[in-house]
């Protein structure tokens, strides 16, 4: 694959939100739309084949020991900074 330099013309891919060199854009766009999906919750791009894993790992609801319900990805920060039962 060719190296991308900052001085090369690029376009923003509407699907994955990455800057893609113009000379490679059409091929990237076809591949990206076929294989990359955007998470409906966090709006981050992920391989479509991994979306179920991402949703289960990051966005499933969990309950903290303080009985607050939140997304699994938020639990660590909540436990460290917000939870009334933190040490």
C-alpha cells in the first residue's frame, strides 16, 4: 500500500470518517461501505462482522453495586469517580 503524505490531496470518507488519499478513494469507499458499519450508540466505525461483539462489550446495561444502571463502558469511570460506594 502506498504511503500517505500530508501534502497529498485527500477526501473524508462519509462512512468511517477517515481522511483517504484521493487516488485511493473510490476503492476505499466501496470496501468501507461493504465492510464497515457505524455503531448506532457511540457513532464509532467498526467492522460489520464485529458489531455484535462491540455492542455486547461496550453498550450492554450493567448495574453498579450502588444500583445505578449504566453502560458497561461507563462502569469503570463511574466506580472510580462518581459511585457513592467507592472507597
